[in-house]
């Protein structure tokens, strides 16, 4: 794995239009890397790419579309070769109410983006890197999950389920890749100051700026850390709360304001949601 003194040189970042995604791209470009920018807002991606002419390519697929993501991977590897860093960062969030039939479509789409998306992002690169056996470069596969995936929260079942599932998927992939040239890293942010949290109506302890989060993420991956919490002290707080009896934990959270559902004030758009005309969104 690369060290802080030998930074990543060839990276793929999904969710590159959002706060954390843009911060990751800026940091990687500052380190001299070639970067594939994957997102939904072409103008944002083009502006980022313009800061490093010749070192970027822009792609705007649906990350849950396996064929589209395979085309992205093939084009990028033809341009720049095998990556040494792939960050599955694309993600969406929103409140969820099981009693509302319309929210089932929200859950389905959230699972497609947040859980299936990382698998479709990694798959073509894993296949290519495995084909290189021990002759190819080392590569870090990074999945951006969430502390929300550690335990369910009232009104947030779809998001918690998608991130909890992602954490388990990454654990499985890590075990499969153990001893190979592929390393797998799980990132669990708490609250980052991005569009994903802008509409939250509840307290967000440890709110972190995207630039600081990007630097900490890349440093942690470069050092080989398999589990990265942003910021670290929020992980300790979450583990402490998890020691409470379930009834006490639920009581503490039940009275808190809920994350806005689709259609409510402050909700973030979920791209590709059936029956809506929402503009493309890349809030991560």
C-alpha cells in the first residue's frame, strides 16, 4: 500500500460532485494523481477536471448500472492503466417511514445506490487486478459507509440498512482479498458538512469539514487502516451509546427530530427515483 510519502497516482472516485467527493478529488490532484471523476453533475465535474488538464476524465453513469460502470472502468484503464485507489463514495440519504407505501421506492433506490453501487464500482477493477496476479500494482478499494450503519435509528431505516449492508459487504470483500494485492477499507463518517446533512433538523455532534475528512481518509488508507472513522471521537461516542440497553437507546432517539423524507423541506434529492422529476444530485 502507498505510504504518506508515496501518494496514490491513479484513482477513481465516485460521488465526485458532492462535498466529500470534491474534497477527495482536490486532494488527490494536489498530490499529482490522475483521477477518474464519476458523478452526475457534468458542470461540476468539468470544473474540477479543468484544474488539472490531462490528468482527469469525467463520467456520468448511474453507479447502480453494472454495464455503465464496466464501461467507465474499461475506458479509464485504457487511458491511465490500473488504478491504485478506487473510492466508492456515491451515496444518498433520506428519511423513511415504513407506514408510507411511497417510501418503499425510496428504500429500493437508496439500496441500489448505497449498497449495490459500491459493488458495481469495484467489480470491473477487481476482475482486472486479479488477472494481474502478483505482477500488478497494489490497489485500495475504499467504501464510504456511515456510523449510521452501526445501529438503526428511528425514521432512518432505509439509510441505516443500506450502510449497515455496505459495512457487511466490505467485511466479506476484505476477507476474500486478504493476502492478495487488493486491500479493502471501510470508512464510517459521522456528520460531514455536505448537502447530505444540510437538511438535518437534529444536533450533529462532531460535524466535520469535507476537506479535513478527505485528508484523514486518504492518510488512513495510505497507512493501511482497514476501518476509518471520521472523526475518531464520534466513533467512541457511538460505541459508548451502543452499550446502553436497547430500550434506553431507543427512548433517547425516538424523541429527536427525524431526517426529512423525500418531498419534505430540507430533503436531498435521490436521483433515479421512479415517479419523480428531481434534478440530478450527488450529495456525498
